[in-house]
C-alpha cells in the first residue's frame, strides 16, 4: 500500500529531523552553559560573578525568556546589581542568592532537555520495535501497535461458531411470519389504517430513490463522516477517506461513479474475488468479524443503508404514534377521577413519571439503532467518548441511562409497595444468525418491492474470505446473518425486531420493552413479565432466533419478605447483569461482580505484558485499565448513590494493587520503573506521566480522578429523594384541603361558567359547596400519572452528578502556558494536583517547548486501533 509507505516514511523522516535537532540544541546549550559557569567561577568578586551571569545567560542557545518564571525578574536583578555598586545594604548574600536562582534556571533548562530527549527516545523505541510492527500499524486492516498475534483457543472456537451460522442458511416459515404480522396490524381499524399509511410511505420512498443524482458534495460529506465516526474501517482506509474528504475534484469524480452505480443498481453485485474478513478481539473477550470491502462499495452501501434507515425510523414513529395503535402502559384516569382532581386541585402542572417514561422511550429507546437524520453522527457502543460534532448520544450512553432508569423505577416501586420483577436477555449470536428468509418476509409485509428485496439479497450474500488464511483462502458466500454495525444491517435488524416491539406492546397490554438492538430489558408486575417473556419466546422461535442463556435472567425485587426472591416458573432463571454489574435481588441495587473483575485483571496483565513499547503500554492502560473498567462499572447517578462511587474507587484500587503487585500496587510506580530500566532516567515526577501531551507529558490516565471529581455532588442515600417526596405530598394535600375548607377552592378558579361538580357525578346529590374534599387515598392514587412531585423525585434520582471545577491556586494559574491550556475539569485537576511539583522541577507547566516534540507520530499511534493480543 503505497500511501501507507509514504506516510510512514514522511512521519519517520519528520520525527528523525526533530530528534536530531533536539539533540543538537541540547549539545549546543550544554556546551555554552558549561563555558558560562566556568567563566563565573573564575571571577573572585560576587558582583562580577553575577554581572557575568546576567550579561550572558539570555545569550545561551534556546535559553529563551527567563522572565516567564514569575519568581525571577532579570530587569530587577540588573537594577539591584547596579545599586549594590554604591549601596552597601545590597549585600553579597543577596547577590549570591540571585546568582543561585539564575544558575538553577540553567539546571531547569538542562532538565527540560533531558525530558525532551526522553520523549524522543520513547518515540524511537515505538518506531524501532520492528519495521514490521510499524507497517502493521499503518497498513493492517485491523490496525494495531505491534502486539504479537497469538490465536487463542476461544478465537478459533468463536470463528467456528460464526461460520456455522453464516454459511449455513436457515429457512423460516415466511407464511407464518406474514400471518403473524398481518394479525397484529389488523387488530383494530385504527391500526389497519395506520399500517396502510405506512405501506404507502414505503412506496413513496422507493419512488424517490428511483430518481437520479443521489451523490453530490453534500451527500458524500455525510456519508464519509458517518463511516469515519462508526470506526469500522481499517486504519489505511480511514487515512484515505480523511485525505480526500475535503478534496473537491476527487469527491466529484467519486460522486459520478457512485451515481452510475445507483442507476444500474439492478446489476450491482460484489466482486467475485471475495471480501476480506478480519477477526478482531474486543476487550469484553468476544471476537467480532469485520468486512474490509472496497471503499466505493462502503460508500454506496452506507448511503443506501442510511436512506432506508431514516425512512424506516420516520415511518414507524408515525405508525406508533397514530391514535389507537400503540397501547398505553397504564390505564388512563376515568372521566370521574379527572373531573374530581381538576375541581379540587386545579389543572395539572409539571411533568409526571408516566410522561417522563413516555418521552424517554420515544426519543431514546424506540428503534434506537435506526438513524434519525441523514447527517447523524454518534459514537459506537464500545466507546463512550463523545465528539463535539455528534448529533446524538452513543448507544453506550443510552444503555448507561437505561440502568439509571431501572434503578430509579426499582426505588420508586419499592417505596410505593409495588411489585417489581426485572427480566434481562438478548439473542444468541443475533447478527450472524438472523435468517435472510425472515428479513425478506418482514420487508414484504412492510410493502418493500421485489426490486429492492433482490438488491438486499445480493448485498447480504457476500463472497468472503479470511485474511489470516492467506491469499489462497477459500471463498464462501454468506447465507445467513448481516455485516457488523452498518446502517444497512441496522435497517434489517430493526425492521425485524420492530415486530417484537409491536407484539410485546399488544400482548402485554402496553408494557414497555426496553430493547437496544438485540439487548432486552423489561420490568413490572409478575403477570405482565410472564406474558412478555412468553411473547419473546414465541417471536424468537418463529423468526429463527435463539435466546442467549448466558445473558438471560430475572429478579423479583420486593420489600415483602415472604415473596422476596420468588420467581414464576415461566420466567427465565439466571442473573440480571450488565458489564461488571449484577442486580442484587435483596437490595435492588447494582453491585460490582468482583469475580468477573478478577478475570479481567488477569487479562489486563496479559495485555500490558504484551506491549513492546512504552507508548503502547500507556495506551493499553488508558483504554483497558482506566476507560473500560470505569464504563463497565456503570455511570454514577443519584439513584446509585455515593456507595456506588465508593465501590468503584475501592475496586479500582484493588485492580492496581493486583496488576502492579510487584511494583508497589501503583500504575505510576510501574511506569516509572519501566522508564528507569529502559532509559536510565530516575526520579520522574508524577506530573510528567499524567500531564497531557500538549504540555509535554505522557498523558497517562487516572481512573480515580473522574470519580473524585463527582463524589461530593452525588446523593448520599437515594431513598432520601422519596422521603422528601412523601413529605411534600403530605404538605400539598394539607394545603389543598385547607384551601377547599376555607372556600378558596383551587379548581373552581379554572372552572367554566355554569360548571357544577355534583352534576357530573352520578352518585352525588350534594351541592358544590357541600362536596367534601377528596380523601388522602384518592389524592395519592395513580401517583405516577398525576403527581408532578413524584415526577420531580424521579428526575432527581436519574440526575448524574456534575464535575467539580477545581480551583487553580495562584502559583499554578499565574504561570503562562505556551502549550494548550488545561481545558477540561479533568485536566485542571491534574494540573493543580501535580503543577506545584512540576513548577519546582521545570520552572514551567510545560515540560518542553511546543514544537520540539515529535507529537505527530505519537498522535498517529494513538489514533490507530490498538490490536489486542489474541
């Protein structure tokens, strides 16, 4: 791959030039520094010693402006030296102290060169691990950083299982699927009408897709950005896309070719030579199988998939929201109940729990994998990092919020003495196992034409070959399942799984199925959960899917001792888990499963030991040791309480103690020892390890700092929000009752002329004046539908703690930063924590002058996908 070789040679050349220049500057400075100190030492007078130092210090190569240090002013020292010639009160002791400070500045400059040299040697180490390793980083379809590729037993087992699904078709009964879907849509006149409108929308969409001129600079822009944000491409192809995404002549040529392909879509097909398949290990231990098709194919399929995805999301949203189609999750208040509440209490104000549930489900959960807009950008499931240009939250962020919703619902259900059964599951090998016959049967029910179904069949039946099997690898055609995480795959999956969403809603009389792709959560009364689980089992059997027993389980959470832990025989056995969290039936809280953590501690050790350069080691720690563990402990929120944060801190401490047992139980101690052993540099300050690269540091991430940043802003006891609710509810009732009894009826202020409460109540003969105020039982009935106070408690429990904006002390905040200033709260915390030590050592918050360090090559290493061993 010529472009990769050119990029490698160019960056290596630039790095070499920078390192050579750095070496020359250091040698020149040290030579002149030695001459100056010798000249100073030869002077016998203290005044002359200081005079020689002042006259020459700023002339030293690269010395720069000493006045950047706020503790030193060259101008003042010159003035005081002149004063000393006539004024004996300016003693030799003062002059000697100023000389000492200036000579310390020389030593600090030498130290900064030493650490700049260390940084350069770290880069050289990364480059010189082996030429093959560097080229693997640049050229390999899976990226990497030079880790040795060792095939594990589980790698071969998972590939065998994947092939068993993908290359063996499964024929489902399409007539049964058709009858099932038709019966759901025909249950009411409203649903029949809404489904007919949905079919018309699909026909209109296909008509629009038949038009010419699909690709232009605008559409190519959002197609390319969507592919880049999804992070599915090889490092090489990402570089190619980044190279020409702003190159208008190239984009216009690409648009012409893709428009030609759209016009001849009926003849489109894959290259018979086969699409390369890459097997890549995830930190979870699962292996995923990535297509590495031609870039033009990627662009075409991204465009088509995105268009169909947006259409399906829009059309199914409209279908769901059509009157009389989607069953409500709770029985609405009767006319009598509503009239009485309005009369006694006035019109409803504020958001209730049920309203919040509906908004959350509609905007975050329902068909979450489908795109809302063509130019949508969002992060992937395995990376919670957000981008400032994202238009939507990532799947990881959404599932973290879902955990908060479940915990909040559990707290409220427990305090309102409601039954709370929780069921969790997903489909076994869903992507590879989804039968093509099921996909096409559903699309036909949705009125998708045979023209498009034929195209979708060709797009699914990919001729594939494994890269690791060499150039003569056999080519096999996909007969089942979809590619990984593309818009087209999401369109197929969500179309099929919408049928489950609809069936679940209808069969459970409105219960909500919290489905994120193939991950399934639902909760509520035992009766509803049993009906919901039976619906899922019936659906999976009909559609040719299996439930994943390893991720399937249910829990009965109740305050009643006699029923605690009991489960209906129809409900699935097993734990309710996510990440490293396990739902505890006794407390209703998510707890960290330490046994599972221990398994990943051993894996983290393995991955760190496999790193062949210091920068690889730091990157592996940042991704695995800091981000992965923290993400899988669950994001802190008030519903989890401070105990959850403390549990995370204790676990992080235990992880470090175990992983770095031989070096004092500290990641910084281990890294210092590594650098000392390899490069002979000792007494390294923590700030050098943790400071961001923009300030000359190694950017080692701390898992503790983000937790301490929010610990003081999280609820100590989640139950306190419900305690406060009950107090406010009681106060609101007494206030409303007192107003009624004093004649200041809240509801009557808003009643229309001639309104009479008794006339609307068939069993009452009393006048408005004599109508007794509602009982507390009536006032507090249907809280989730009527109480804005409970809605406030609900949202408070869901709230995530804000980060502490650390106060920078004067010694740190007054120092000019020639690099990028600390911007995030995390960086400010790090700079304040380690800044004073760094100032004492380097005289600045920047370890090295910007521009001297070869950060370009390091940035490229970090942008490349890390290849985990195995």
